[in-house]
């Protein structure tokens, strides 16, 4: 084979060999389901109340009418989302918690207890499933300091969407509270409402694309090889 044909064939193959990965955002249709269950650690169960499959409330007041209720207690709600279409697949809301923090009596409120937040997503376009189970630890501090919810680590969430990938998985807080992504701790001042959302980008699986810089270097090397071969061919014996 001549050097000319070798260079031509190698140059045509180079874009396939020298590549990087590129991912494109996708339109996403999905639904989400969140539940709160398995309350543990309440010394007096009456101070922590399961209210349907997606809500718990805790803490009461002293005196008549001070029993825990959604009107005087702190309330945590797992928000479901019906079928939703996100056109660009960016910052898709996979799950959401709403937290109303109210000041309650020390003797009617447990300092710490646990509840499980189970989250599941059904992706219909593209088709797939996602889920997570967060063992939340709720800590009620001495008033007037705000309270805490621990063990909210985004990495606990996993998904299987063939041909697609999740990127940028993270929690985002809205309201008067705050969230520390390094520790997984959500804080909320007394008398405040805070919303926490689990977000991610849904992107098509990476596909090979040419690396311009790599191709340029490869081409320069081939050119040098050609010049050396030509120089040898024209050199006197």
C-alpha cells in the first residue's frame, strides 16, 4: 500500500477514534409518588401522627385544645406530581417535601425521631424508573432556634432509563429555610415554611463526537510522517 493511500485511509478513520462524549437534553414525561411512613423514636406516639400516606405532624401545646394537629403542630408533606412533561429535561423535579415548622411545647414534642420518605418516579417518555428511600431524622431544638431534618443525600436516588442518564442530581430549597448539600441537613426557622425539591437533568446517553484539537494534532503527525517518507524516497543512494 502506498503512503498516500495509507494517509487517506487513516485520516478517514481518525474521527471515529479521536472522540469525546457529548450528551443532549431530552423532553421528559414522568410522574412522581412520595410517601412518609415508619415513624420511630417517638417516646409518646401521640406526639407524632401519621396523617394519610404522605403527611406526618408532630408536637402539641399545653392546655385545652393543645393536642397535636395539622393546625398547631409542625407538618411535613411529601408532594406527589401527576403526569408532567418537561420540554428540555433540565432541573426536572423528581420529588418535593413541604415543611411547616411551628413552635410547640417541650413536654409535648420529641427531641428527635425518624420517618422514612419513599420516592418513586415513573418515566413514560423516555421509559424508565427511579426511586429512593430517605431515613429522615427530625430534630426539634430548644426554642426559639430552628429545627433540623437530616439524612437528605441526593446520591441515595437511583434511576434506570435505558438510553438516558441523570446528571446534576441535587436538592434545592425554597422559602425561609436552608439546605447544606454536603451534610444533607435541612434547617427551618420557627414559624416558617420551607420547600425542598430533588432535581436532576435527564439527558440522552453520551454519543461520540470529533475532538478538533486531537484531529489537528493527529493530522500534523501524519503530515510529518509523509514528509519523512518523501525525503527518504528522494535521497541519493
